[in-house]
C-alpha cells in the first residue's frame, strides 16, 4: 500500500513542478490574453499589446479622468 502524502509535501512538489514549466501558469495565461501571440521562430521578439486591451485601457483612463475632473476630487 502506498504511503499517504502530507499537504505540505504535495504543495512543495506542485510548486517545484510549476516553476520548472514556464509554458503554463496564471501569469503566462494573462500575458497570452493581453499580448499578441509570440513568434515560434524568434522567441526573444517583443510582443505588442492587443488592440482591444489598449482601447479598453484608454477608455477606462478617460472615464476616470472625466469623473475626477467633473467631481473636483483633486
């Protein structure tokens, strides 16, 4: 019969496994959602942000600026 594992040991093993795999993870998933796809032929190329992300950041910043301006919060 297999020896039961403790929670701490399983967390250490999982953390070690995830740190060795740079192609998976929450940060990688968020970056893939926000940035253009990477080039498989040039892994060191700079990835530009997607258009919808730039537009949403500009709209949110404009809305916040208008809110602050018209409510005189400064």
